[in-house]
């Protein structure tokens, strides 16, 4: 059992100071901008809740938010089941285990804009491996820069390529922690594969799977660099996710007020959904 | 071979295809790339790599990236160790709230922080320094390091601490001599994650640097747009950014599975 000790705060102090410097000051800057209007030259005027009201009535915001949710939904719906299936069929011991783990972890260690650039090169219609295969071998017209469906399919496949391994490695860690005795008991009882999965493997993976879902939610909801490098939000606005739109407004047009208001709403949504996940996750601890 | 092994096999093949394409393109001449499709380089060239290793703006990009990533991992682990110890051993006022607040910083979209970070780091004179980028990346790495280390420390029985105190160890000596060796794997895994997230992040690193500390990934983006269609060069630079990651994974390969469970399976 943990002991009550207020001096523990001293141990936490360095982290607290560092994170406060990095998080509180910038977030207060954002709050500050979100209620003001600027015309440059450091002239600011009080705007109140104006930016928030405008944003909550703008179609552009809702469509970008909708695309972000669609993206995250697709990512979770594909990566989580796929990751579990791969983890279940991986070898449990022997020479191939480290080979699998290392090759699977590799995509996660590639800088995000290199991932975007790599997929760009991979999908070029006439000279990329995938682009050439689709257009000239399968005979399907495939060009990301022209066709919104192709662009969407590509950013989703790219993210599946990039991050499914996180779910695989987490589920795998859960699976190898199950003692052999459990499986032997199931065998004696004549349990089906499904029963083993449902009553032994899923409960044992529950903890790590929640971490996986939480991390995948946060990261896919905040994704910016990879789709930006790959499609630039196009063709048209079809793949302009919320984050891409935000950077466009903040750093492209330098509309600090609207960008700040948008940041806060964005952050609040991420926080709310993550908090729900977090409380569910910590409930059984 | 069992039939089900086909699933991971196909998956790994799928993972390797785009990487193969990047590497193969880095050995092609620009002429060959633009002239049409070829599965293997027809005439091997090392020209793209030669450009990178002889041009200081290119190779300094690598040095910059590795410098701030190393600095960041060191800072993150150093501050996260005592904090994780406190979370794993004691209850104190506001501990749960503090833990969640730390995690929220892992959730903040980097896009939200880009502009205020630029202003903050310019104001304190850390703009365009390795230390600046390293400190900025602690925003998401420190919470993660605390989370991972706490998971590993919880697995160490409390009796260990008590026995050490009975034996007359002071806290710092106990922590360094007895406790740290027990969570060695956890420290390695946490350092791996810090390395990973600092190495792959670009938006903040790009916003906070101009010349002196510019990361390799940002130099690539600039080249991609300014020098037109230098695909071979871009591919070579991309290939080189994969190597540090591959080396680091190789070293932690035996801890990867446990590490991803963050010590709490």
C-alpha cells in the first residue's frame, strides 16, 4: 500500500516546473490571443467571445472537424482489430520473435515528414511502385493529386502502415504475459479457440489495449505532418484535417485570434475524449 | 511452418515495400527516376549520398538532430525518475490530478503550440539552439517517461526500499545503488521512447530553429520545394534518417515487447 507523504511533492517539482514552463505559458498566450483582435504592429483590441461564436457558426470549421473525426474513426476501426489479429498469429518464442519486433517497430522511428515524402514517392502515378502497379498492372486509374477518394485511401493506408505496429506490439506484450497454465487448463476443458480468445486473451490484453486505443486516438486526432506532406490537404480541401486547417490559419494567414480560438476548442475536444478513455482505464486499477 | 505465420509475414512485407522503394530510389540518378518505372536501379549511383556527406548544410542537419534528441532524452529521464518514484510510492495531495494533467500535455496538438512556443523561446533567448528544441520536446516526452517509469517502479516491491533503509542506506545512495539497477530495463525503454518521439517530431523542431540547430528533416522539406524535383537526393536523405532509429531498436529489441506494455501488463 502506498503511504501518505506530502514531501513527495519535492520529487515531482522538477517535472512540474519544466512542464509548467512548456505548457502553461504557451496555453495562456493562446487564451490571450483568442479573446483579442490584432491588426499587426502589436496593436490588440478586446474581442471577447467573438472568435468562438464565429467559429462555432462556420461551416469550414465543422467540415474540417468532421474530416478529423472520420480519419480517427477509420484509423481506430482498422488498426485495432488488425493489430490484434497480427499479434495473435505471431510466434511466441524463438529466433523470429526479435526479427518480427524490430521490423515492425521500424516505421514508427521514421521522422514524420519522411513518412509523408516516402509515401509520396511510393504513390507517384507513373514512377512510384504503388502508383505504377495500380495504373499499369491493375489498370485502375489512381492519382492522389486528382482524385479525393484516392487521396483519402492513401492517407489512411499510410497511417495503417505507420502505426498498426504500436497496437501489435502492445497486444503482443499482453499476450506473452499469459502463463501457459491458462492455455493448458482451457485445453483440458475443451474450450474452443473463440472461448480462449474471449475469456483468456482479451481480458489479459485489456490493460495494454486501452493504452493502445488511447495513444492511437490522441495521435491520430492530432496528426499533422504526414498528411500535410503527402497531400497538402488536397485535392481541393478534401483531406484538410482540423490540424492542417489550424496551421494554415495560424502560420499561413497569421490570423492569431481565430487560430487561438480554434486551438482551444481543438484541445478541449481531445481532452474530453481522452479523459473518458482515461477514467474507464483507471477504474479497475 | 504454421499456416498462421503468413499473417505477420504479409504484414512485414507490406511494411517493407515503401521503405524498399525509398532506398532503391536513393541509388538511382534523377534522370533514371524521371524517365520511367524501374523496379531496381539500372545504373547504381552513390552521387546522392556523396552530396549529403560533403555538403555541410546537409550533414549538419544530422548532427543537429542527434544533438537535441540526445539532450532531450537525458533531460526527460533525469526529471522523470524522481517524479515517477513519488507517483509509484506515495500518495500525496492532488497526485491523481497531477498525473492526468501531465498526460494532457501528451494530448496537446503540436499545431496548437507552434506559435506560442516560437514567441516564448525567442523571448528567453533559446530560439535556434539545441537546448531550446530539447526543452520544447520535453512537453510530450516527460509525461510519457513518467508514465513508463512509474509502471516499471510499481513492479518493484516496496520491501526493497524498507530493507535498504534498515541497512542504513541514505535515500540518494539507495536510489542510485539499489533502486536504479532494478529498473534498468524501464530506464532503457523510457529513453527509447524519448528518443523516438523527439527524433520523429518535426513541427516544433522546425518552428524553433533557423540555421544553427535546424533538424535534418526540415532541411529535407526545404530542399524538396526549392531545388525542384531532386527525388534521388530526397530519397537518400530519407534513407539516412531511418538508420539511427534502426540502430536504437536493435539495441532494445529484447525489451521492446515488455516496454510497449509500459510495465503494466
